[in-house]
């Protein structure tokens, strides 16, 4: 799909006042929360043109004005549509602007045909809330996980949680150089604390899930980090970790090897490196 050829945006109801749509080419889930006096978008699509189509589609759902757009994190498929919203409040974690305008951020933008990338107008460090009239939205950061600047968006009254790519149903949770394999499981525990038994969880990609899925994914992430920590203590190099005979890994090999590399890098950055294991040396008796 070229940047100017956008498929129609179709919103699917999740709960009263809450909708979701899935945008290609990355199959990213974007959300819409509609109150009596205002509406809020969750994520903005992968290009300014897609952001504009997303914005225009709000009018097919409601007559109330769009007042806010929240980025769950900085990745291109969630953030590069932000330029279509210059006149409303756009919200991101306090690290997102610097990440988007960094050298690697500019390189990613150019790879997707953009010379400039818009940044959020409002920075959130830990928590924020917005009242849409009859519905309020809670926006929270629980520490580094999928990226260093993930935001989760909770709509408490109807019971919907937009988790961004902290939760992935369409495939393994994605890892890059900004991922914290150590803290991601702790973030999942925080997401669980937001959920009631009937809460609908909208992942960044894939079908809606529930709290049990968050627990399952968090357990897998915790296992990977814990096993890597153990392997480092045993003096096993990252290149040999996946094939260790005493361990089993969740998800597919290609993804797990990437997660192992990131976990090892994170452990090394904290001062934990594989120890060099040697044979014990004993003094030989003299004649």
C-alpha cells in the first residue's frame, strides 16, 4: 500500500463508548473512546496520511470533537500518523519525543518516507487522566518493558484496557534495543492489577484478550529473563544459550534468540557477564 492509498477505516465496538480498528500494513490496533463532550484516540497509525484517514473516520462514529490522541509507544506503526493531529492534545511518555527525534528515530522515519516526525505535545512521566464526559481515561507508565516509554490506556467504567505492544496476541511480543527483558514481566503484573475478571484487553496487534493472557505472556517473558540470568551465572555465552540442553524456551526460535541477545545485553549493561569457568588447580605433591 502506498502512503496515499488508505483503506477505509472501520470501527468495531468493544464496549459502550469504546471502539477499535485494525490498520495495515502492520495490523496495528488503534482505539477510540467517546464521551459526551469529547473523544480520544489510542495510537495514530503508520503515516501522516493514515493518521488523517483515522481522524476523518471519527466522524463516522460520533459528532463530539476529537480532543486527545495517546501514543502507546514510539514505534512507527503506532506513532508516525501523529502529524495529522497538530491542533489537538497529543500525549506520549516523556521519553518518546527524544526517541522519535534521535538519530535512529530519524533513520526509521526516512525508511518510511518521512523527512520529519511529529512529537507529542504533552509528556507523561507516570500517570495522567482525561475526562471525556461520562467516561474518563487513565493513562499510565509502569516502567520500561516493550520499550522505555510504553503507556497503557485504561477506560475503567466499561472495562477496557489498551495495552499497546506490551501485550501481543498476533505473535510473540516484539523486542528491540529499547526493550527491558528484566522489567517487562513487572509491567505485566501492573497491567494485571488494572484488570477485573471481565476487562477486555486490546493488544497492540491481534485479537482482544483478557487478564489470563496477560498472565500467560508475562510468565513467558519472566522465564526468558530468569533463564538468561541463570545461564550468565553458569558462564554460558549468549550464542550458546538457546541450545542449552537443560532449558526449554517459549515462542519460536528466531524470536527467542533475539530476546536472549537483548537479555544478555541488558545484564551486561548492569554489570552481569558470563563468568569464565576453569578447572580447579591443585598443587601437585613434591617428592
